[in-house]
C-alpha cells in the first residue's frame, strides 16, 4: 500500500495486531485483512447513526504519485475483501483472481486495487455480529438496516482515508454492481470509470422473493434465537444452509447444471429409493450449503439481502432512474451474461437506457455464456477481454500508462 | 357415479362413513371424498409391497353404457382429488374448475371424469401419514418411496375396480403430466387419448435442486422429528412453509410477479428498514407458505417431490425416451406455456420428439401466456380451447357424441 497520511477519525489497525491471537493459535498463517476504524459517525439512510465503526479491506498494487490509478472493487452478497489473495480462513483463492492480479484485466502492476468488506458484512467491517458499543454484546437485530447507498457511503470514507480524491474505476458484479451504480449516483465526480456487471437499476420482485425465502429459512431455525444466537453459543446452520442452497440455484444456469451434473447419480449405480443425495446435483447443493455456514454470518445474510431488496434508483429519483445519472461525467461499461436469469440482460438494459437518457458515455456488452449469474466470478475469456479493453481505453483517457496496445 | 359391480379385493367406502365424525363436529358440511380400499397387494418399483392400501377419489358426470367416456385427471404435486368440487376442508373451489364441469372443456355432461389422490399423497390415498399395518402407527419414513409409475399402477387398479377397460382420455399438468406420460407407456392399450401438460420426459437437474431445497427445509425443522412428528403431536410448519415459498416462485413467471406486485409495498408508504414483509411479493409468498401447511402433509411433500425427481422415461427404456412409446396407438396432445420456466417448452419438445420418433399421432400446442407454470391451473382461454378442441376431435374418433361442432 502507498504511504498515506490518514486523516483524523480514521485509524488503521495492522492486520497482525488483530490477528495476533489467531496466528498464535495457528489458525491462520497469513495476515487476514487491513482494518480502518472510524470515530466520526456515519449517518445511514434509515436515520440511524453508527458512532464507532470500521471497515475491513485489502489493497493490491501501488498507488501512483498522482493518486490517479485507484480501482475500487465492490463485492457481491457473500463476497469479502479477499478478492485477490488466499482467504485467511478458508484457504481458498481470492474470489476474483481470474480478473485481478499482475497482468490480469484489472492489472495490479498498473492499478492500486482496493477491496473492502461491505457495511453489514461479516469479514471485518461493522455488521450485526459486531459489538454494540451501547451494550457490549453483538448487535444482532439491533443493528440498523443498511442500504446499498450506506455501503457506498462507508466505502467513500475509506477512500478518503486512503487519501484518494478520485477513483480511476469502480467495478463490481451483482450486489457489487449495485454499489458501482450507487457510486456513480452518489459520488459521480469521484469516479472516472464505472463497470456495473450483472446488475440492474432495482432488485426485481422475483429476486426479492428468493431473498425472502432465504430469510425465512434462517429465521425458522430455532438456533437463530431471534438473532441472538451468538450469546447462546449457537449458529442457525441448517436455516442458513437451506438459504444458500436455494440462492445457489439462482446463481447458475439450467444449462450449466445440465452440463455439469445432468441426472447423474452420486457414487451409486441406481437410485436408493430414499432421501439421501442420490443425484450429484443434490450432493453439490448440500455441499454449497454446508460449506457456506462455516464462512458466513446468518444475520449478515439477512441484512445484505435486505439492502439488495431495497435498491431502487428510480425510487431515489422521482420515479426515473435516468434522473439518477443526470450530468454524469463517468465513463460507463455495463456488462451482462446471456444465461443469467437472476439479473438477466433486460435488467442491465434498464441501466443502459437510464444512462442513455442522461446522455452518459456508455458502452454495453452482453457476454455469451452458459454459466449463469456467477459467470462474473468464473473463468470467462470474453468477459475478461471486455473488462481489460474498457479499462485500457479509460486509462488512456485518464493519462495512465497502458503498455502495449 | 355409474352403477358398477366392484371386483373382489376392491371395497368402496362411502364418504359419509369416513367423514361422519367430521360432519358431526360441523367441520365439513359435504361428503369429502370417495374411497376405494384394496386388499390385493401392490408391488412398487422399489420392490416394496403395500398389502393393504386405498385410494381417495372423486367422480363427476356419468359413465355411459359402453364405458367409453371415462376421463382420468392426474393431479400435480400439491393437488388432490377435488378437481371440480368445493374442497371439503378448505372450502375453496376445485383446483380445475376452470377446465372441468358442465359445458367446460372437460365436459362433465359428456364425460365420466375421475380424479384420484396419488399414492404417497395425503388426501385419502395411502401415504406416509397412513397407519402402517405392521405397527399401528403412521408410516412416516417407513413408507416406501413411490414412483410416478407406482402412482399410475395404483390408478390403474382403481380404473379396473370401476369396471373401465379403456380410458377415453388421461389429462394432467406438471406431476400430473408425468403420470399421463407414464399411463401412455405402462398402459398404452387402455388410453385412447392423452394430454400431458407442462411436463417433460424427465425431471431436470434444476428442478431436482429446487425439490432438494424444499426437502432440506422440511428436514431442518426440529418439529419434523425424523418424520415422526405426528406421534409427537407436532407438525414441521416452518420448514414446510419455506419449502412451499421457494417452490411457489418457480410456479409463476417473473413477468407475472412484476405485473401483479412489482416492488409495491404492503400496507405502508415506505420501507420499514426491518425484516417485516415490506413488499407485497413477500407478503404473498408468506401467505402461500402459511396456508399450505394447513392442507398438506410434510412427509407427503418429501415423497411426491422424490417421485418427480426419479421420473425419467429414457432411463426406463435403454436411454431412449422414444422407445417408451414404440407402438403407441394413443392420440397425443402435448401442451406447454411460453412463460413456464419450471417445465419450459423445450421439455415438452422432448416429449414431442420422442413421440414423433415412435411414429405416434401427436399434436403440440405452445400457449402464449405470462402466467408461468401454473398457467394450467388458471383461467387461460387459449389453453381451454386447445383442450376442448383436442378432446372433441378424439371423441369424434372414439364415436362419442360431440354436440354442435
């Protein structure tokens, strides 16, 4: 990370300080995350105020002298700040290593890349699992409901604390795409280029429905205890697992499920006439559910799904999403995937139409793939090319070195 | 119902006999269902044998002298035998009154219509809530897993018991459509005409996935008690409700949800920044869940979803669905709906292709509608016309009176 003078009210904590105990216990062998603590209050859309809060984040690459090469990555619902480093707890590769790294489309040899855990999350940033300063206990459902705009508000404070006035680019998919859109709306003058991927101007009724199923599954789990599971030494694992299984189906396409699993059986020659995971697709979904509960907080899942449900740019702007972007000077590149049925291309088109109506500079790329909504997290060469090409053009316009054409 | 001499091993029980107590308690004011009890064993695909079993059914119209005007209706996952009469417990109209009744496309003035609750169901027919004769307790998970072919096997016994050699038509949608297909395969010589609606030759991996989510939601409910909830005086209402909510989203189309609800709020002017059902679509889904648990048995839900998962005509016939239909003399009419994403038109086309490959007499109708999978249960004039027209043509070929052209 570049040397930065941190402003008053922003207090960086070294990862080692936070993780000393874990490292001592041998649970993690690498620093997990940077932390920035803020003592200046954050006022939320709901009117609630967080007086003492923090953001967990990671950076990759170096901030240049002009501080003009910073790229902010916005993560999706169950993502975190570990976009391009091995996850300190799960040991898995960063969730965007396909796209972010030296020589990659978001090239850490050229750009200073920041990725922070969202407000309401569970990976270092203040959320429902954090301690409520007024009680000394985890907030649980006393944590205020946050919005996408609140997440962006918090990120803007982090970016300020890092001494960056204007981001070269903001990039993200799904819930991350919503944040990118909100950055362009709330802080348009601080964003040179924006890439909202697999998103829309608002969350659709069907998607609200799927989220509500997940929330009800969590709340139906008696171990959820009205959100106070931590005090009871419990976790609503079964409910959260069901929520994840249902959601996961929406992240992949029917075609991909058919290609990967079809009706193939799991480690058996014929069906068992029972309720075991006879089919590979069942086994796969159960695995998605059971591994998720080890890395994600159930209350955070409630809060972040709610933030997505509430997202509606038109509602923020007299019923017209186009009004959200009036006067935007940001260069936009909107990306969708043909087999994404959670945020289908039609949703991305609503973004493009709103930007067009605001006379914005916008390009639109629909990527042909059978990988569904999660395509933005997977190895998809034409997607990589689109991101690389757009950023290169924007870098040239920004006067950043772009290397060979 | 026509006067019939019932064969040995089939014993009709009057509805009044069964419902006397309920009627005395004033819970129902009409007879609820006919029952046929069978003492001759039923051997299932799994190899298990039901030695003492029964079918709950309803009939409408009159069987003609030649016994050539019988139409069997096959219900979907959560349907029952009350296709065209007020439901004795819920008081709601029959689930297919749009299609079945005097003068309706399935005209009870012309046809003798039979609808029976499926094996494994919870509305009179033997299922997991029935008493296991070997223990005197409800079967629970000791009930053998049944298949679509088992359901049809049981229905065939009912049809025989009613003295009918050949059905004029077999009609059904979704799981009912699977049964129609299986009728054509298992008892093709007893089916003059067949209408599989919104079905396919096998259950898709995505649909298996959604079913598995529902099953896991039920089994995650501590009140499920390994399927022995009845003995404990409990019911896994929360889990079953979540299962129903998730499934219900798949029964409707995104367009219909957008048209009916959009992002409209439920009885409020602005969001509450909380986890109440702020949006109408949430309230609607919660209602779907909470009303379902009052009329459906959770274990039956496990069994019937499993039967659908196992359905695969190709697997039954050396990997070729077409082989299932070789030599079929039945007249087929396959129907799909443009906005059905659970059983999309492509699935119906697999049926049509298999029938074509078997040189069957088949017509195919894709109905333009935004109502999704459930369109077959809703008022959809072009669907009604298609069913009416096909049955009229088949009736003419069968030598049945068809009235004015």
